[in-house]
């Protein structure tokens, strides 16, 4: 079991126009627990105890009614998922390990980042199935092909960062590794 995290703190000042400047000290803590069951299977849990959504814990300095300590402590679970490899969970499927059965999966609340967060950057309740290490005979420049189908059914946020309780997400992610680059 590994326990790790990141803590961030900032003192900042910003001016939104006449009479609207704010100075604040705000904090964020991301804590994770990783229970490594085997080399390919694990359970990951994560909480963010110092902030709730976009509200952080800290102190606002100034002379208006917003001044004072902000307590946004919570123990809401932000991440909780299980991931593994089907061939490792069911070793009798291919006891000799003679064919490529690298089929990974994950299920639960997990962070999904796609296109460096430009298309997707959210913690979603979903299930994913991945086919790894696909190669084609006669295509020597293709070192690896990975494809993942992902379905999310809850905690989906739109581009305005507001949760859409009626939304579902269906995604097919692919990645090609060549001798010189990744596509």
C-alpha cells in the first residue's frame, strides 16, 4: 500500500477593477492510496480534503465582507477504481501465454485526460477496456497500437465545468507508437 499526494499553497493578489482587488492565501491537498494487489491489478482511492469543487480552504485578506477564513474541508472520494489485466486475472485462459491477450480494464471513478486535457479532463464514473500491444505482420514501422473503449455514466462535467446528470460519455481512444513518434 502506497500513500502519496501533492499539497499546493498560494498567496496571490488580483485586481478586478476599481474597489475589487483581493488578496488571498489558498490551499489544495490531493491524497491517494494505491493498493497494489499484483503487478497488473490495483485499487486506487483519492480524496481532496482541502477543497470542495472550485472552493479552496484558506484566508481572504481585505476590508470587505469577503474577508476571513474559508473552510472547504471535505472527505468526498474523488477517485476510486480497480484496474487490471484479464489474462493475468484468468491465467488458465492462455496458460502458456502463447497469444497476445493484453486486455486491460478499469472500473470506477477515475481521472480521464485526453489530448492533454483539451478534449477531456474530468473525474468520471465509468468502465474502460483496452487492447494493448497490437502489431501487424508486414508493418515494421508500427511498434504498438493501443485502443481503449471507455463508457462513463456519471459525474460528467460539460465545458462550463457544471455536472450534467443526464449525460453519458462514449469514447474510443487510440494511440500508435512508431519507430520515431507517437500518433
